[in-house]
C-alpha cells in the first residue's frame, strides 16, 4: 500500500507520482498481474522486515531509486523460471520465493540485505521503491526470465543501456 512506511509522507507522495512518460509504456505488460505490490527500503531498514513480497511465488521486480528529488529505474530482476518439464520453479531456499530472492539474492558480491544498504549510502540514494509482480496464477504461467528480458530490452531501447544496477544480463 502506498504511503505506509517510516519515511516521511513527502517521500511517499514523491513515489506515488506519475513515472517518466518515456518509460510508462514499459509497464503495460505488468498490468495483467493482479498479485502485485511494492515496499520502500531505506538504508536504516531491515530488508527482511520491510519486504512484503510473497515467499511462495515467483515473478519479477522493478526497483526505483529516490535521490535528490528524482526517481530513476535502477534495476529489473526476477525470481523463478520455467523448468524443462514446463512447470514453474519457485525458490524454496531461505525465506522462499520472491521474498528470498529480494532479501538474500546476491548483488554487488554479497546478499542484498547487506549490499543494497552499502550501495545506497555510497551513491547517496535516500530510498528504494521496490515493485514486485507474481507472474503466475490459475489462468496463466508466464516465465519470469522472459518477462525480465522484455523489460530490460525496452529500457535498453529507450536509454541505450541497461538500468545501472543491471551490470550485465544478456
């Protein structure tokens, strides 16, 4: 839910504004995913506590940075993929699912619960707004890896580069 975070209401309002019109269409593919939400993370938060992503589902996540009054899409990621038999792999280790990938997945050489805090302080990022989307239900099973690639390719098409925390992907 928007605005329910220990950060000021000013920050919540900032994140709730319309995104960059150049990239708004990038999220058209995410509209169909009704099991979705977001949460804020600041450098003083415990990522495992503020993360509201499900522990028993797979999907994609899109991360925005708030820095000096500006919003920037900095990372697109995923948890899960389609196995050879056509079934969906859902992460079972640690916390499980999207939640485990967000909290314990490695980035910048260590688990995100540590590396994001350090990276945010290093870059002067005030907060992250992390949106997650479950890409499967009774009606469809969309491969998170394919959707992640589509979103990254759209970003590449618009800006000529991947989001800066997606160091290499393809």
